[in-house]
C-alpha cells in the first residue's frame, strides 16, 4: 500500500494524529498532502456543517464551546475549524487553539483546528475548506466553522456551511448593521448573545421586524429563527441546538432538495476558489521567471501604462479574451 493510501485509511479510521499531520502538511502546501485530499474527498459529504459568524467580541468562541458540550452529551462527534485573524508578525493564528475550547482537547470525539486567515481577514482560505473535508472524512457528525464576521465573510461562510448562525449582541448597533451587511440574507439562525445586557429585547424585536419585512419580499420557505442566549451562563443553548435541528430537518425535506442546493453552492465556491488560487499562482510564477512582471511594473511606475490597462492586456494575452 502506498503512503497516500495508508494515510487515507488512518484518517477514515478516525486517527487524530494522522489527521493533524495531514492538516499541517496541507497548510504548508506539500504536494503529497493534496494527493491524500483527493482520495479522501469521495468519503466526505456526511457531516452537517454549521457556520458561526459575527463581529469580534460577540462571544462566538463561548457559544461554540457550549455547542460542542451539548453535542457531545448527545454522543455526537464534533470537528471545529476556528478561523482567526492572522497575526501580522508571526503569520500564525493569534488565538491559537482557542483557550476556552481547551477543555474539549482531551476528548477523542472532538477535533479542534485553529487556522490563520493569511491576510484574508476573517475569511475562509482553501486550507480551511481542506480541513473541513478531512474532518468530514474522519466521520465527524457535526463540523462547526467559526469565523470573524467582517465584510464578505458572512456570505462566504454561508456558501460553505449548511446552517449559518449569525451572532450579535445588544448595544453594538448590530441590529441596524445587520441590514447593511446583508446578514439577514445569509442567516438561518440569528443569535442575540449576552442577552442579560440592556437592550436585548429591543435588538430581538428589531431583528424579528426585519425578518418579517424580508419574508414579505421573499418567498424563501425557511424563516430564520431569532434566539436569545447567554453562552457564559449556559442559557439558551438548548433552544439554539433545537433551531439547528429544525433547519437540518428543513434541508432534508422533499428528498433533500434544499440540502442539494446548499451543497451545490459549497462545491461551486470551493472549485472556483481553487481555480482562482491556481491561476494566480501559476501566472505570477511565469511572469516573475520571464522578467515580464518587472517590465510591467516599471511601465506602470513610468506612467507609460496604468495598472488597469496592463492587467487587462495581460488577461487578453493569457486567456485569449478581448478587453
């Protein structure tokens, strides 16, 4: 049996050390790791992926920690991908493996992996998607993907997860921000955490009102739930989990039509992301080796061309498209 197949079999047996090693190799971009990933892919697709997003400081880690606890009490196995903003100094994840979740680290039914975003603030990189595939192939029942919600990330996490949980807190003005950021478009469940704070019921009412308006405009059959929680005090977590289950059941209705649509989005995004990454890498390498990159940059500096025309010309030349 060759090495790649051996690693595949270890991971399918749920061996933690083999999975951790593969994830490290994937992060380092080792070619052998991608071979293993190709063989693991057909074994993925069974886990239910829950995306947890929201602004910094809303208590996503504590909420994720509680969800792990409740899922484990039910005997479910859990994989966690915590996507951290990258430290500008070390290039590693600032928060490491999330201190609060450490109490689950010795539990064999839980696998926590912290990933830096590599400058793509809060977003999902190809390596985080690869980690999801590995956890899925390991046989995890649930995969929780926690990410910092900034800009495009809510949209991105929604295309990766099957159930998207958006976390907010009272008094951040997030109830108003929610409309601007298009959060309501992507949230399957809205959580108002730290619900003991002043203004919690107002935030709840505002969100409910916005959802009412949205459902009048849209004919989407799933109506997002709004749930009040106090993750630190372990309150509202059962309701949140019940909401997740309800959404899971909804996705499975009509022979899983909605789940197929969610999977389609996920596959589309992953494929296009890989194409984008591959094309960019190959093109930059070619331009650098041929000296063409330097030539173009000098031209832009001398104002004999501009970055817009130069990039359009390059695309036309490389991909054979016109301007």
